[in-house]
C-alpha cells in the first residue's frame, strides 16, 4: 500500500503505511527501502532508514539517495563506511573519490581513487580511464600538475576513444591553470565532432572552460 500511495503522490498516506508496516513487522526490510525513496518528499521517514543501516545494502541505497538529492556532505561518510565494510567493492571507493572531489577534499579523493584503481581488473579499460581522470583532478587540486599530466597520459593510453573529450577537458584545465587560456581553448576546439551532438558538446565544454577562467562575457557570447 505504501508503494501505491507513493506512486500516486500521496506522501502522507505512504508515510503512515510505512510506519504501520514496521510496527506490525519490525524485521521486514521493505518499508525501510521504500523510506529511502520517500525521504526526499517526507524527511521524517529518514529515521526509519537510519535505524536499519546495519544492512549494508540499505546503507548503499541510502548513500545513493543522499547523493541523488545533492546531500553530498552526508553521502560521503556513508560511502566511506561502506568502503570500510566492503573494501573489495571498487564502486564504493569510486564514490568516495568523486564525492571528495565535489567537496574539495583532494587528498581524500586521491587516496580513494588509488584504492579504486588497485581493485580494478587489468582488462577493464573504461574503469581504469575513470580512475585516472579522478586521480588527475585530485592531483590538479593539490597543485601536483606534473603528476596530474601523467595520470592523463595513463587515461589516454587506456581509452578506446569514448572518453577523449573528458581527457581533453582535464588537459585544458591544466593549461588554464598555467595561464594558457588560448591553448586550453584550442585543445577543446580541436576535438572531433562527427554530428550535431558532438558540436554541441564541444561548445559546452568550451563554455565551461571559459567560465572557469572567469571570462563570462566570452562564455555567453
């Protein structure tokens, strides 16, 4: 009933149904899982989730829900705990690295990205590219520019071409950091664009770069 009420947008009814379900069957995990979805509309049900975090899968759903709702500072410790509980799960370390970057904690991000990379199979090229991109961004935030460039070299070596634009943008960010805005723009402009979507993405990347440079007038020209 709670799920039906939630789908119908009846938040008060869904909330009452969850509380009733847990009162009648305290060991039933389903209401707590439903509370993860409902908490974005009804914050009071978050307590139902918090009471069940001994379940690692529920903790993961909760962490993802927090990240989904842009509650980054709250999501990070949940993923850190998951990384402690399940250290061999690469995705937990990836999440810690990504969220740490968002919170401008590059040392934590770099350590988590290294743990993520260490747990990846050698043949998983796309994941290894993602790891090196995380490392490059963390190293850039730490002003370790030469090492960031090496991380991008490693990303490029593992890439099948699908992350070319992401790698180019991070290299352009290093150019920008060195005061070479024309070179940074040229790097983005040189990206191949095989269709209208490619042209649009290239323009968006250049606009983002100009915003980072503080050149708002050119960015919105």
